[in-house]
C-alpha cells in the first residue's frame, strides 16, 4: 500500500505529530513512504524526514507559503498526490491538518477517517478506531468504497520513530504554478495551546463538548 | 445579508450511551441540537440584528438533514429567531448512507439553490466528532473557508469578513471574501466576538451565551415555514450505504481506566523517590 504523508512545520521546525504520521505510514506500508512538505525555507528540512520513513519528499518551498493558507497547502498536497498516486494519505490531526484534510478529500470525492487513535491495514482497506460521542465511545471505521483513503492521526498517540542510518530521501520540488494566493493571514501571538486530547467544557450550560 | 446555518440533532451528550451488539441504541434518545450548531445559529442571528434584541435585517435560513421529527429541533431554531428552515429527508438520508462527503454534497446543493452570502456551521457535531463537513462544503463550492472561528467581523461593504481562528499556536487572523463557509468554535459566543458594525454599531455586545427561545419567539416560530425537500428535488443522487466513503463497523465503550496507584507520603523523601521510580520504570514517562 502506497502512502503519502502531509508534513507540517512551524517556525522552521517539523512538528512531531507529522513525524508520528510518517512513522506510522512506514510501518503500515512496510517501507519508505512519500511525504509532502509545504512552507517557506523548508527545503533544508526535507533530509531529516528520511530517518522517520520518507523515501521521497515533495517540497513546495515558496514565499507565498510562508503563512498557512488552505488553498496553497491543499494545492501542494494535491500536486504531490498527482505525482505519486498514493493509495492512502495520512495527515496529523492538528488544527492545520483538520483544515487541510477534508478540503483535500472533497477534491477526490471521499471522506476522512478523522482523528484516529489506532490504524491498521486489512487487505487494501484502512481500518481505524476513533473516539466518538465526545470520547464516550469509540467506533471502528473503515474507508468503505473510497478510491483514495485518507486518515488524520491524533497527535501524541502514535510513536515518532527515527531509524539511524536510513538513506536520505529523494527530494523533488513541486511546481505549483499560481495556485497559492498571497498570504493575508498573520499569526497573533498567544500562549501555545495543547494540540490533542484537549477538552474544554461547554461554555454556558456546563455541557461536555468534544474538541 | 443572507446566512445559511446548519443544524444537526444529536442525542443529549449528558446522557449515558446505550450500546448493544456493537451498535448504538437510540430508541430512547433525547434529541437536541448539537452545541456547536447552536453557536452557529447564535452567530448568524448576531450578524443580522441591530445589537442585542434589536431589529433584524437580512435572513437566516436553517438547514437540517434527517427524519421528519428533526422538525422539532428546527422549530427551536426558528423560535431563537431564524426566519425559515429547510429539512432534507426521505430515501438516502439515513445515517448509514450519509458520511461527511455525502452530507457536504446535500448542503452544496442547498447552497446552490439558496445562494447565501455566508454559510455558518458548528466546527463539529458531538456525535460523529469528525469535523469535516464545513471544509468539504467549501471545497465543493470552491468558496473560501475559515474554520474554528473565535470571532468574526463583517466588513463595512459586506463583501468580506475578518475572522480569528483557534489554531494550535494561538489565534490566527485572516480575511475571507464572501461568499464563504465558516465553522465556529466555543469562543464565538463571547460578548463581542461577533461584529457587524455597519448594522449594530461598534459598541454592540451580547450575552456570553447562546439565546434561549422567548415565549414570543416560540409563538412566532409556529408560523414560520419549514420546507421539506427530498434528495431528488435537490438533484442529489441518493447515497447508498454500500458506496459510503467511510463506514462505521461497530461501536464500543472505551476501555476502563486502570486503577490509580497511591504512593504513601509518610516519609516525603522516600515517597518522592518511589514516585520518580514509578514514573520512570512503570509509567515510562520521564
């Protein structure tokens, strides 16, 4: 099974949640996976991905990807998917991953196994356990009739395993043309928030709401 | 300004789940609107009124998919102040057939017919917790998307909105052109989180909660229309469970938590050492 993994970086550092997804892809695919790395000044980071299971890294290193934009980052993911025709795509279920994955899925007329806590391959299908009903239950889900299978992996659940002596990945630059818009968003600084398993109480009626 | 807002009913999240044979027993479920969709309705209402309890301008249309008795939840939304509702039901709208992309397709068809300036959704529902439909809807429509909103401010010209989004690093601010699809997070019901200065002025503020239906609102809601639509009327193919792109195989309760281990603290120094040893050797977290 061929995997493509979306790699997220912040301030020039690859996010651990993405390395977890990459390690998982190597494990499930039984060998190196492809990865896509969008951002500005990210080409230098591509080599580090070899140890975590990347065989090929598709890099979209552009000024207009310095800040996250849905259109630009989904465009990069789509361009990589066109190049390597994966059977499955893994994306860390971070705020960015949750913004990217469904929009990418809509382009391919499929749904996403969202926020999975366990993932395995049965035949040619991805099968996952994921929390539902605000964590009060868990559901075993699969990708049904989807031609392209997509899952977002809950951060801090899977292990990010570096293998020493892994060969450096092949690095390919993606030509995105004009798909990326000019960056308009800016990040205002507040204290970092937890990525995962973070549950806030429903604001007004004391309800538990899933986050 | 015309706003389409999605409304999904869920079993009361405070009640215990009944699971039998890997399936959820919903026969005795107490249904209610999912909290994030209530916030979406509140957001839409605030964007179309002249301050708290003020005159309304524009239209808020609520849409839901499901069996006829979802009308009860829609009636509640109309009582909050929405102007009319659409209920998509009939063959092909059963839960098993409707995964996220199928729901997004139905909504895209409704948007194509209603032509709203803005679609507001809760960021996720508290049953499936999948957090996908808004993004997929935006993708199908080719509209800009802004997810996990903590605030929204409409531009004076009504052609764009400035939003802040809850992301892992903090809060991200961005501008979206309208028409757009937005999904709302918890903070959107803050006092000044929703701003429509052209309509309500700069000082407008609301209660830090979604509104409850007033008696007057409940009476008025009885006269507001709920249009029932079938998938065929929306030119959407009936979703087939065998063709769903994600399938729930079974459901179970999460594994019980392991018992807590207590470290006696009669001798603080020894207790500290024992705690460190347990964290290192058994829990393997340090």
